[in-house]
C-alpha cells in the first residue's frame, strides 16, 4: 500500500507547506517511495436496481433497525431479500 504524502506539521514554515502542496499537485509527492505492493479484489457492481415503495413509518422502522446493526437501510433491505431468496431456494431444492 502506498504511503500518503506527509502532512505539514504546525512548526513547518509557510514556504515548507507551499513546497509540499506543489509536490502533491505535481504528482511527485510519492516519488522514491517504493511502498508495499498489494493486490485488490474489486467486486463486480450489482447490475440491477429495484425501487421499493414503503410508507414513512416502515421506512423509519427500517432505518432504526439498520442503524442498530451499524448498516444502511438499503443494505439491510438487500440482506433481507437475499435471505428470503436463499430460504425459498433451500425449500424448493
């Protein structure tokens, strides 16, 4: 993983900060930094989007439950749909 450019310390002079900004803008802030090479796995984006109509009350209920789980409401809805489809698949097969 590449290291980020150094962030100027409060004790740096204005000229030092300007030089660092210039290095970043020119793309040379990482020159000479071999860093660690890492492989990234890029997930294929989901290719279908479905609109789902909910009453305001049900939307708030979904948002509250998702917040308790630390996820977004659309993520929770997608998880529930996938769970239901898996259950139906097991029952059918």
